[in-house]
């Protein structure tokens, strides 16, 4: 903003040299000069205040937007372990028993596959590597078969995973995938055995229940095969566990 300054010149004379009228006129002139001067300074002050940048009240205005490059992002939660908070499907216990068995055993088998996956790369003993590979192959095949039965017998039915089925919850408690992804060598082998034995034992318990409660011959035959295979594997893993626990 530009301000035009009007310069007023007032001739000041001694009151003693003037008549009374002239003295009064001179006083008025001086007052006018002072008033104009004050107005000029006031105008200059107003102009300066208008040209001063307004304060920025935006709380983000002073933020260095380049600081995003230096921001430390907190690590994501570790999801390496199995989800121990797995819950039963809504109203699972009210579903037909065979549907409960299929859905719950499918989830159980998936757990065994996940546990076995790191073994070929991290195990020390070839027996564990071979055993884990066999588990992955057999369990995936059984999952596929159970899904076929489910689609045939219970097409469109809501999920019926029941964590309260005898053997299911207990078999999942010892699963710790984080541990299996950081151990290697003989330490991995022992950790794998320690987790897989109770997992197999849970499957045997579920299968024994199915022999009593299932209304399907296919499921009873399947349950008997699970019991035979996994009891044999449990026995073998216990022998390995005893032998390899002596390794330092």
C-alpha cells in the first residue's frame, strides 16, 4: 500500500510579534499541522500491519514434509505363529456331526502342512525332511478328499469348524510357527517333533470320536486310516526325539 504524504508548511512566529487574531490563527495552523502529521504516521502504521503476513494457525504448516523420509515405521505385527485365537464357526455345534468333522479336520490338516513347510530347508536329519514332505503330500490329498465329500453331502452349508471337538483345541495349542522359522539343524528337528506329536495325537482323538458318531461309512474308513497312520508316526517321532535329544 502506498501513502501520499501531504507536507504542510506552517510559518511559526512569535506570539509577541502578532496581534491577538493573528496569534489565534497561528495556533490553529499549528494544531492542523500536528493533526495531519499524526494521521500520516497512523496511516503508515496501518499499511505496515496489513502487509505483514498473517499468522498461520494450521498445526501442520510448520511440519517439514520431507520428514516422511526419516520417519521410522513401526514393525508390523508378527503373524508367523498360528492363530491360537481361532474360534468355532457360528452355531457349529448345531451342524450335522459329519459336517463338523470335515470342516474341523480340514483346518487341522492345514496346520500340519504349515508346520511341515519349513522342514526341508531347516531340518538337520534327512528323516525329518522326508517325514515333513510326506505329511505335506498326504495331508493335502486328504484335504482335497474331504472337500469333495463336503461338496457332495453338504453343498452350500455354512462353515462348521468346531474347536470344541475332542482333540482339536489340544492339538493346536503347541503350534508355534515363529519358533519353527528361526530354529535350524537339530534344534529345528526337536522343536518340530515336540509340536507335531501332540498335533497328531489330537487327530487320533478326533478320528476315534468319528468312529463312534459318524453316519457315513466313508468317514469311518477315513478315520480308521488316520488312527493307523498317525499312531505309527507318533511312535517313530518319539524314537527320534529320544535319540536326538542327546545331541549337543
